[in-house]
C-alpha cells in the first residue's frame, strides 16, 4: 500500500505537554481516533507536518456522570461514553447520540474531542485528490468557488455532522479549552461559528470552530437539570458507517400538562450544529398543533441544508423537522 | 521520523523500528508478513482490516502503528492453536460464514472481540457488533449463524 505522506507523530501524556507541543508546532493537527483525520490525510485533503496524538493523555480520558453533573474528557472514547452507566441513567440523549455514530469499531476508536471538532463534510470535499482535481478544487481546499453554491462569494457550505454536539447543547453543556494563553470556558454552542453569513461576519464550513491558535478542547461539562427528559434520533441512509441525513437532540421539562422548557438542536444540516433559537415561545402552554406549527416554522427558518450530501437539502430540512416533532411528542408524553 | 515500538503481537513481545506515518495495517502485512489482515477500502468503511487491540476491535487501516505502544495486538493468525481452528474460525467454517472470504478475517476478529466481551450474545447484539464490517457475498445470515455457533462451541469447551 502507498504510504501516508511523511509526518512527525507527537504523543504527549499530560495536558501541559499537549499544549506545549501545540505551541511549538502551530500547524500540527490533533489526532483522536483517526477515523476522520487519517482518511483525509489518505485522500490528500490535508498533509500536516505533525500530528499530536491526544489519546495517551490519561487526564483527558475520564468520564464522570452522576445525578448532579457530567464531565467528560476530550480523549474519552465514543463506545465508553455510550456504555457509561451514569451517562445512560442521567443523560440519555448523550448515550444515544454516541451509540449512533458510524459503526461499533469506529466508536471504539473515535473520541469526544474528535467528534466535537469533526471536520465539516461535503460531496465536493470528501473525495480523493484526483476526483477533486478533475472537478476543480473547491473553496474548502484550494479552489475559488463553492460548487454547492457557486454564487456564495467566498462562503463555504460544508456541513457539520458530529452527533455529540447537539446532544450536549440541549443539556446546556459548557466546554473547557486549554491553550498557550491559559484555560477558558464557554457554552458549547459558542464553539461553532459556521453561520455562513454572506457579509463574511461569521465563520462558515471552512472556518467553523472558535478555537484560538494553539487551543485544545479539554473537556465538556454540564449540570443536571431535575426533571429534564432528553433523547436523540437521526436518519441515515444505512444504519452503520454513515453520516447523518439529519440528526436531532431534544431536551424538555414538563410541569403538569404544560411544556416548561424545551431545547432542540440539529446536526447534518448547516455548517454548524444548530441550537434552535426561539423555543421558549413554545413553552408555558399545552403541546398542541399550533405549538408544533411554531416549531416547524423555527426549523424552516434556521435549518439550511444545502446540496452537500447525496440526499437533497430540502429532504434533509424536512426530515430534521419531522424528527424534532416526533421526539418532542415522545418526550412530552413521557 | 521513526521510533522503536514495543508491543505484544499475537502473544509475543516485539520491538520494531517503525516510521511515524506507518499504519498498523502496513506494519502487520508488509513488516510482519501477517497477510491475514486484509486491505479493503483503505478508508475505514469496510472493516476488512479489523484487528483486536487490547481485546477491542480496531480498524488497522486508520491506526498508526506507533500509537500501539505497549498494547496487545491480535490478528486472525493468533486464533488457531497448532492447526486447530478457534471457535470463531470453526463457526465460520461449519456454518458457511465465508464465501469469497475477503471480509472474513475482519469479521472473524470483530466476532472474536464480541465473544471476549460478551460470551453469549443474542442476534441483535451480534448484528450491532458487526456493524462496522461489510460483506458483499453472504447477506450476513450465515455470518450471524456462525457467531452463534462459535459462542456455543466456546461455552461447551469444544473450541477456544
């Protein structure tokens, strides 16, 4: 077999060593399970000079989940998250999302950090080098236009398709980052900047993470909300080794016959995972048909699936709405 | 860049010089001449290259050899004991779980990983555990029978 391009592999065993390695090699890429990055290197999409393997950093591999709080390190494996008793008992949306990723062997390899920072995808991007050169390289690599939206004037529409981000967003998770300037914490949804605004005031499918140079995702954390019910569902063309057509996470609280709180987040549709804005307008009343019509309107407004996969954008957008409706109905009924 | 890699391969401790960019698959096939592990899609989509690392299945085509430092790697060559087929190998042989055979080493290792973690899996658990492996011949029915048969062989002590 043809060898991978040359690179240097760095294997830090502490967070401090990982940050130092990142500082000395600003162009290095971070390696988790390799189920996406190694494929991209193989396809000539990228050729980093150094890879920093984070899976040997023991302090990044821990999972703590109980009735009060959730804290998971970036190097925790997806299979371990899906099978963790605390996650299953108290944060079912996260266990379901983790169990739905790719196939079982991929989940033994893939990590939380890798899934949260998963490279955005597009049918014009996730292709071999010869395919892409035969078709003129696109914006996300070295080309000048987006083949999905040729009039996008520099905006890339590659789609974010990680499953853990929407699940963690509906749990109200925060993310811990470490970097050369120290540590900081922010709501998970602020990590994602792929709003793809045409005035260039935000990131897009090419620049989709709010990480500062040298920053590393260290862990996510969330506080348990008493009475919160949560679930995850997604549609894919086949049940394993496949990226989502659309994925939806829902968390809600019910007070008697009234919807007290609702959070809905999507993946596989936009250049970022979308935490649906405006769901508070559905709360405070019964979950009736007008409430579902308002939910549909929010989805239509904020879910912007483009032709970045083999399934058409309008279909993914419709399915996102269908999945959201179903999950809200199921969780409300309890 | 290269380094010395220490690992336990099929039960034997080894120290080998490996390049940083060497994949576990190429280390096994080209370096160790263990060609039982197959190169299929070379992109993590088919599972033909599945091996066990510390008893858990991994895609060797996406794993860097150097990341297996200190680990235990088992390939399909480790299963037979002095010419006697292992339980999973016998299962695939006796229940006709292989047709063209190309996916078989990967499926056998994924099945072996399942039975080490769960000695008595139900059909749904077998289907779920083999979800990263593609077979284009059998239609999977015979493979699932093979794994159930292997579990019985192991339980009765007829095979390991």
